[in-house]
């Protein structure tokens, strides 16, 4: 009877130790995942800022005033004055 009680006690103690180690392991993994989530959120914010900068730059580069100035200065283009065409009936 005494041996049986010692066996049950040792099994319970082993189970408690095992579950305690598993709990520590799970908490450690959760903390790592929270850290990864923070890094991912920070990277997402940086990418959104970069996207905003790139869109702003694209709008600037495609602005009609800039395109016109580029055409005049670099390509030596000039505005053509419209010709007046008279239609007689």
C-alpha cells in the first residue's frame, strides 16, 4: 500500500513538473510572438510611409507644370500658336 502511494505521488509530481515546464515554454513562445508582431507592425508603418512618399513623388513628377518645363528646357519644344482658319460660306 505504501509503495502504491509513493508511486502515485511520484507520478503526480512528475506530471506537475512536466506541465510547469510546458507552461514556461508556451509563455516564452507567446512573448516571442508578441515581439514579432511589434516588429511586423513597425515594418508595416514604415512601408505605408514609404508608399506615401512614393505616391507624392509620382504626383510631383507627373505634374503638368513640370512636364511642360521639362519639354521646354530639355527637349526644346515650344507651344504652337493656334492658326486661325476662316471658313467662308
